[in-house]
């Protein structure tokens, strides 16, 4: 039996010294969510290596632990928030977010859209096994169109990189909410940006970091 807790604590120690993450809630979420339950069983010994892992044979990846934790920071999460994620993949990022927004029975919820049917099933199975199926709903479809049924959202996160922010996602964001997205072409580094909707007609852009994500597909993708 691998000592996952010790590995997690080593990583947290490293991130803390590097100043990667400011919000301690992000570390609590990382400790709480079993990453090993979101990857194929034969790779579980790699669960806490700090690099991305393949998502079955779909060509998609589950981001490295440091990236998933930095995303929690970028989102400025709080219990009770309603979140829309584009790209459920394994469901791991959605579970981390849920660990904060739905902590201690807070009424927060994560809606996560996935375009690859096989990954929809994979994410649902993983979330159920890890105990997050009440706090996360996985929806099959093109996430660039958003999910009007449950809008507006406090936060929107895209875990795939596209050329521009899909307009439906801005529309479904509530005023004062933020959207975090890697902007750029696939195969190169992209720019992680945060967009704050300050009014129905005004968006303020903030640059966060350089990142590498898989391409965003769909109507407003690449
Ligand atoms: N957040 C995931 C990692 C996502 S990798 C995790 O924690 O494991 C990016 C994912 O985005 C892939 O699963 C890919 O299939 C999905 N994707 C790409 N374009 C999409 C779109 N338009 N709508 C929904 N999902 C999309």
C-alpha cells in the first residue's frame, strides 16, 4: 500500500516553499481528494508524481497536481459557489473544486461538461468512487456552449485551451463572477487568463501564467 498521505504532504511542502499557492483551502482540498481514484488502477503508483497523466487512450490528459491546485487559487473559491467546468476528463479537478464549494454541506455545486462520451462515463465512475457524485454533475456535450439550464455561475473554468473566450460562457457568468481559461494555440504554451465580468457589458482581463493544455474542441474551440 503506497503512502499517499506522506507523498501529498511532501508536494504541499514543496508548493508552499515555492509560493505556488496562496489559498490554504487549496491544500485542504488536495489532501481530501484521492487522485489515485481518478486514474487507471495500473498507474496508481504515479498518482502523486508532479506531472500530467494520460486519460486512457483518448489523447487527453489529467493535469499535473501543481496545475490543478493553482487553478483552485485562480478561481478564488468559497463555500456555496456554483461552478461550471469545461472538460471533465477524469473528474479530478471537479472533485477538488467541489471539496471547497460544497465543504461541510455548503450548497455549492460543480457542473462539468465533457465532449468525449467515454470520458463522461469515466468521470462519473471516478466521482462516485471518491464520494463526490452528490456535489458534481457531469454533462455530456460541447462545453463551449455552456449549460444554460443551471446558469448563472459564480465561476467558469476551462481545462482545455482555445483561441478566445466562448461567448455563451460569458453570458452564463454572473456579474462579479470570473472565468479562468488557457488562451492560445495547441502544441505551444498558452496564456492562462482570468476574466472578471464587472457588468453585463464589461469584462476585465488579467494574465496569470504560462500553461500547456490540450485543445478545446467544439463550436468555439480550435
Ligand atoms: N479537468 C480534467 C482534465 C481535462 S483534459 C481532469 O481533471 O482530469 C481536457 C478535457 O477537455 C478532455 O477530457 C477533453 O475531452 C475535454 N474537452 C475538450 N473540448 C471540450 C468541449 N468543447 N466541451 C467539453 N469538453 C471538452
